[in-house]
C-alpha cells in the first residue's frame, strides 16, 4: 500500500522557519527520523521511506503555497496513489499553537494552499492541521503567518512536531478513523496504552492538552 504525505510551505531561506512552513518542518523531521533524504524532483522535493509493508512518498512542493495542488496532483498520478491515501500537513490559524487535528476531508478554510488543492482534486482528502494560533492585530495576518515562531513557541515545537510524526505513522498503519479517535478526542490524556501485540496501532501521546 502506498501513501503520499505532503507538507505545505514556501521554498527559499526567507520562509524557512516561518509559521506558514510548519508542513515543511514536520516532513523534514519525519524524513530525518526515517533516514530518508529529499531530492529535487518535478514540482517538489521528494523522499521515500517504508513503514512495515507501506510505502511512503514524502513531498514538499516547490510550487509555492498558492500552487500546491499542481505538485500534489502530479505525484498522486505519477505514483498511482488514491486520494484517500493522501495526507496534507498544513498550518491552521483557527487552532491554538501546537494543537493537532486530523480530518478526513473539509473546506479550504481560507488557506491558499488548500484552496488550490481543492480546485484540482476536490475536498475529500485527509489533512493534518497544525495550529499556529492567531495572536495578531486586525489586518496583520499575512505578516503573522510569514513570520517566525516566538521564542516560547520555538521551545515547544520539537515536541509538537514529534507528535505530528506519530500521527502520520498512525494514519499509515492504523488508518484515519483510529488516528482521529486516538488523537482528536482525548484532550487531557498524556499517554495512550501501548497496542496489543500484532496490532498496527501505535502508542500515542495526545497532542491536544491545552491546559498547560
């Protein structure tokens, strides 16, 4: 079984550590943990890895955010991957910083990258939403998403990114329904019991503890 994991962002050093590039940051960490190396390919930087009997294609589009759909559609078709096996990792202003939510489908919610993907392949594809908060004055949204995380947020990012990686693994091994149940609905639990022997489920840490 094959999956396409696409992290959204903008290429170039000016955007490297900005909030809008959290999708790139998550995929960079995931690739590093998997000993996978990105190569400059058509429409994006691509790496491959495996989880048990699953093949994963990791994609960081080089099209810039507003044209992300071009890269995703191309690699879905090239690798013959079904849309249900696509997972898009994306920043989300509507969620508090560090909150992670997986959804099976949805609207673009005003996100230009998701809007272009929707225009090309529709809305029925899974996405992992990474909260970046919305602590900006009216009219300053663009500056906010294209700015770097605060020092406090940077200190918390490694843990949040690691959990995003666990959610990606769970999506591929256990499926989206189980992943949503494990991660989206347990706001106060720090840990989840290890799965039974032989299960594809993963031990998980709940990403949604907003009581800290």
